[in-house]
C-alpha cells in the first residue's frame, strides 16, 4: 500500500489498468458517430484523464479540437452542491459534436449542467466520457456514453482527483485509508 504525505492509500485502479482502459475508450469513441469533434475537459479533476484520453484518441485516428470549462460544485468540502461556472469555453459549439470529459460521474449535477449548456448553444450532439462512474450516488438521469471504470462508494483521489488540493499527482486512483 503506497504511503503519500504520511497517508496510506489503497490503490483501486492502477496506472497500468487506466492506461489500457484509455486506449480501449479511444477505440470505442473512434468507432462511434461523432464528427467535427470538440473535446471539452471539465476542470480541474479531469485534466490528467483528458490529456491521456486525447492522446489515445490521436492514436485511434481522431484529431479533435480541445477546450476547457471550469465548474465547481464542491468548494473545499466533499459534498456536491450548486454548480457554478468558473470558466467557460471560448469555441462556438453550434453544429458541432462535443465530447465532455470528466474524472467522475457521481451525482450527475455537473455533467448535466455542462451538457445542457452545450446543447443550448446549438451543439449537434453531446457525448460524455467519464473515467469513473459512481452510479450509487446518481441524483440525475445523466449517464456517460463512455466509462472507464465503475467506482465503489468511496471518496477517491489520484489521477487528477484530489482532497483539499492534495494527491492529484498520483498515477493511480486510490482511497486514503489512514495515517502511515
């Protein structure tokens, strides 16, 4: 069990498993019907997953444009709340296919908010790729089109995800289990 910042972290999804799944997801996406593709990474948590998935999409023969949107529904805590737009996309999405990339689909509030925003702006289609799907926490009818892994009901860190801005740098997804 790795120890990081004097905390024990149980690995749920290894760096190797994530890398394999990213290649599989890219192939699934490439075989789909998305065209004139704009990838929108939902910051901050998805930045590592988005970077790896975008490179895998390139290997799968796609060359999407890339954008970023920043929303917040957590603040400094761990309980989802109202979704707030912090930074919007700059690209016109009208008539485009948009692939939203997020680290975790949990309550669904954030992805519903962003998906509706893209559709209101005239996106032809909006698909969702989530590294983790924590379906037991869903509060909306949002589902991901592409899912890396089903996530158990734990607060996870690593691979871009954090707790109080810590542990984003870990190459795996894990759970903080206690002090070392």
